[in-house]
C-alpha cells in the first residue's frame, strides 16, 4: 500500500466483469489497498448488489453478457449519484471511453489493466465526497476565488461545476473573452479530488510554435541546440492535477496531432527521448472562439475536438447576468481600495450604477475591472459618477465615423501588443512631465492634466521611481 493511499479500510467496491481473470486482478489490487470488494459478472447481478448495498466505488467492464457497461453507468448516475463509477474499456477504444464519460462515468481505464493506473484511479475516486456535491459549494470558498453572483445563470453554473468536479472527464469551457473561464477551470479543480495537486494554466497562443512540443512534453539533455539539461514539460508539472489549456484553438495542426496522442495514451514522450512517461492529468480547455466553426474551416482536428469536448461548459457573458453587476463592482472596488491603499472605499452613485447596468460589456468582467480601476484613478472623491466611467470607446467610435458607419459596440482587445504600446506612450509622457517640472509631482500632475492621486497611481503601476 503506497504512502499516499488514503485510509480505505471502510470503503467498499463493486467490480463488474464477465472475465474471471480481470475480476481477480482488480479484487487483489483493491484488497491490498484496504478495500472490501464484491465481484459479479452480469449487469443484473450488479443492479441487485446496488439495491441491497452501498458502495464507494464501482468498476465495470464495457461489454457484459446481458447488457452494456454504459447502461450501468447511467443507472448509477441516476439512482446512486454518491457512487463514482469507472469503466474498463478495450485498448485504444477512445469512442467508448468518451461515451462512458458523457454518460456520467468518473473515469475509465483501458485493458490490459495497468495496476499503477488502477490504483491512482481508485485513490482519486475515494477522495470524492460520498454525499455528492453541495447545493452551492462555491459559497465556502474564499471570496477572491469565488464565482460571484446570485442570478439564475450563476447558480446554474456553480451547480454544474460541483457535478463536473466529481468527474475526470475532459471539459471544454466556452465563453467570450473576459467572462472568467480560467476561474471556472480553477474552481472545478479545487472542488474535485485533485485539489491538493497542481493546477497548471497555459495560454496556447503565447508559446512559439517551435517550442511547443518541448514546453508540453519536456525534453532530454542534448535533444536540440541549447538543451543543456533535462526539462519536465507542462504535462509532467500537472501530473496528478489539472492542466488548463487556454486558447486551445491557437494550437497548430501538427501540435494538435501530438496532443491527441498524449490524451489517448495518457503518456508523453519528451523531445529526444525513446521512452514514454505515463501521466495522470485532467485536461480542461477553453477558447473565446467557436471550436465547432474552427473544425468546419479545417483549422482544428475533428478527432481532437471530440476528445476534448466530452462535456461543454458555457460561461455566460456579463450582459446575461446584469443583476450581478452591483455585487461584482463592490468586490472590485474593495480590492482596489486595498491595492491603492485608499482611506475610504470608492462607491458608485445611483446614476453610475444605472449606466453600468445599461452597458453591453463586450469585454465582460475583465472590462468591468478595467472601467472601475480607471474611474478610481481619475475620480477626485470617493463618489464615482457616470462621467468617470467613460463607457464609450473612442477608438471604436472614431473608426466607425471614419468609415461613415454607425459606431458599433466596441470589441475586447484580446492581445497585449496595443496595451504595451499605450503603456510606453504613457510612460514617456509622465517622464517628460517630471523632467520639465524638475520632478515636482504636484506640478507634473497639473502639467499632465490629471490629479496628484492619478499620477501617484500611474507611477506605481508603471514602476517609475
């Protein structure tokens, strides 16, 4: 029994397989882990066992003499939701594995059975709460890590997350930029059995194409010029935990092929190595694009799409939950008060709050954060009026006017280069003003046409001494 194996002496497992040698192997493995086991060979026997006994785990073969393992998964999911069920599939049968996960299976394991893989699966399953997800487990989380909001959309999202946290199925988080997809992924991780292991987020669009394989799978010393030592990749870093692949649609096709193999085999081969390394990593991916459209246009592999999109979780845009804006705004302003060391927390006037409620928020929660930070910086008093919100986008309006069009709703900026250029312009303007006024900050602020408080904030933000 491994050191990290939980105290399993009170746990009971049901094993369903018509092959006696498989039943015996699984029974021996689980018994050595301290579980009490019961093994049967048919679907009917399994259902009879479930009717008379409570189990902490069920392992079932896909093909049974009197039915399909998927039927048992659905039965347990409906009638015994506190019992995680894993499916034993034939080697390489990805379709069956995906189907079982969609039906509600906790995980799957392929034949021939690897005892170490089986042990890890059992450990993960026994970490789950026997009573199932709480009505709103997010309420117990620290405020800074919670998905705030009391609208129906947010309550439904949190309830779905609580259910998905009990599964090991790959999840595709869809939603517009700025909706909080990474926070959703992190919440799924922290509410599941992998919470004590690593959560590794990576933006697929930020990795140069020539470095992707090494970054994902690692490399050995001497694999290429500059590889002076062995390096573990992102999959290894997330072993036992969760790997969050943000902007998955940005992966080039060649890398999509390699990622698909890693997901199917649950193993990675470091660049320059002849040996594969087994990894136990849950995959959650996200993108602001439509993966289905990317598949239709030939930019994303269909087989990888179905492997990743076992369960799709849509994060609602802010305009669909406008009633949450006051709660979010109060939380953001509370954070800005601490960040800027303000004596009093800024507050929105009724008119400002009404303006926010009527705004369409193309950048969603991230845009709301930026709007409020800008308002706090510019505002001379704790009261934020609509003028300080500056909800109209000058860039979008100017472009539309130049083209003789009616200004369209502004679109979020999904890249950093423009922001970096604007920061550099701002930095140079401030430095010039300071030099002109011989570093008198009060005069420099007046020269720039902003308040002393706004200048102080910008100096801190830009790291100007």
